[in-house]
C-alpha cells in the first residue's frame, strides 16, 4: 500500500507511528485488567487516568468529565438516548445532515413515539439559521439540541459557541458531535455552553475503535452498555488501555503547534480548490469552503462528469488515489448522500461529488498528481 495517495482522512486517518510506539508496550508488557488491584492492574489504571487527564487539559475541563467509549458512534448514541431517558426529554432539535450515528438515533426515538423532532432548515451550504433555532427553543424549552461542529461530508462548521448561548437561554441540553473537528480546531469547553461532545481517535491519527465523550459536570445520564462499573458506571466493559493511551497521545500531538498544522492544511485545501477551478471547467464545491466557516480537512467537489462518481472513484483508485464518494449509496437504492440531499444539492451534485479529505501527511506534490489524474480522466468523462 505504499506510494498511494490517501485523501480520505475524514473516513479514517493513518495511525501516527509515534502513537503506535506509545501503544506497543500495552500489548505484550502491560497485560492485566485495569480493574485488578494488583500491580499489573494498578499500572493500567494509572495509564488510563493519565490519558484522561491529558484529554481534559486539552479541552479545559475536569478529568471526571471525560468517559472512554468504543468511538464516535457509541458516544453519539449514549448522549442522545441518555438525555432522553435520564431527563425525560420529549423534544429534539437537529438537522438532517448530521452523521447517521445521530440522525438514525433521533429518527428511531421519533418513530417509537418517545420524542418529537424539529429538523432545522439547512441552506445550500449546510448552514443553519440561529434565529430559527431560537424560535424553536422559545416554543420548546428544555429540549435536547444535537448539532455537529464540523460536517464530515461537506466540511461546513457550526458556531457551537453561539448555539450554546441560545441553548443556555432556553434551558436546553446541548450535544455536539465534534468527531471531525477535535484535533483540528481549538475547542475550549470552559468557554462553550455545551453539555456533551464526543470524539473518535481514528480521525486524529490514533487507533480505531476508541473514543470518548465529555459529559458536563452535574449531568447524569444512564449507561447504554450495562455490566461492570467501569467509567464510573457510565460505560461498562474492560477498558482498552493501549488505545486509550494512544488516543490521548495522538490528541496531544495534534494540539502541539496546531496553528502551523492548520495553516498547512488550509494551504493544501486552497491550493487544490484553485487548481481545480483553473483547470477543470465546470467544477464546483459542496458546503462552505472558507476559513472560519469550514474545516481545513474536507473539500467536497462536484465534477461535471457524465458518469456516476463510482466510476471516477474506481479510476482514481486504479491511479493509486484513495478518496470518498459524496454520493455513497449504501442501500443499493441510489438515494445519494443524505447530507447532499439535505442541502438540496442538484441531481448532478448528487451523483458526481467526491470528498477529498486532507491529513498531515499530504503534500502539494500529491495534490498536483491528483489534479493531473483528474484532468487525464476528465476527457473520457466530461459530457459538457
Ligand atoms: C461526524 C462523525 N460522527 C461520528 C462518526 C462515527 O465515529 P466512529 O467511526 O468512531 O464510530 C464519524 C465517523 O465517520 C463522523 O464523521
């Protein structure tokens, strides 16, 4: 798999070799169960608590507000179902362009008649209207608001600080899925009125199958997974010390010289946008693309090609380039991406969108190669 160009970092980022080194001793040397009281157990317990401390410092919260989970999906489920059960919430505010870990959970609660849902309008770039949010909450105080920070498909960023202030005014509980922004955006939770955020290590150069949820002090929700008393009864099951340690180390690394890393990533995103605009006639982009309104890692591109993006993705893959299709259909019924449908994308955009997502390993030279390949493929695919 060497010499391939990987532009699918929003799906999963490559593991940082230093993170791997940090994790290694936990596989063979530091065995045992972190709940055991002997030395082996205590060593692991200590490693887990150190990781918790590291993460809490980055986010400006207390370690007791961080709980480890199996990843972003579990944490989304935990926050939403936990609030509904724990607080008897009967109204949820969200959008149709959240990750499926959120939309499917909310839809199920709605189907079961447990909650009613207000799906906020989203504009053609994925933005919400804060005036509408305020109106909805003024009529439904004490709702659960679940709105993501950075959209994983189109990169549009929501102003979670402003959303939090509105939630505070109407006593709403606020969950934000920060899976795509954590490690890429500065997130100071002492300044944001949010009750839950969540993260997934494999999106920031850590291991897959591990993540965490921040639960604001004083908030009490029931567990989703029952069993032992791990994670202070919020998440049963033996912890994974290797992954938890790796995750904390990976996050710490991301926030080291963040500004420099963000600048580099914006350079790649802007460079690719400029080259595509100049050299591929008719190209356009889904979602916001400017700094401040979008995340540096995601560029969702609509190509004026006749074929469905599956063909383009296949050809790019043959050329050694890994990207994701914006119109990924996972049911066989070609419905297109729920996010693109949610922003009212054109039929062309629904079938011809490709998501390029950048990581710290990518270079301008790689972008040059990808643009050249796209230009080579274009004549066979451009219909107008
Ligand atoms: C915004 C968002 N939320 C949740 C998830 C799910 O995270 P995980 O892969 O850890 O279950 C993802 C992963 O694609 C995501 O992008």
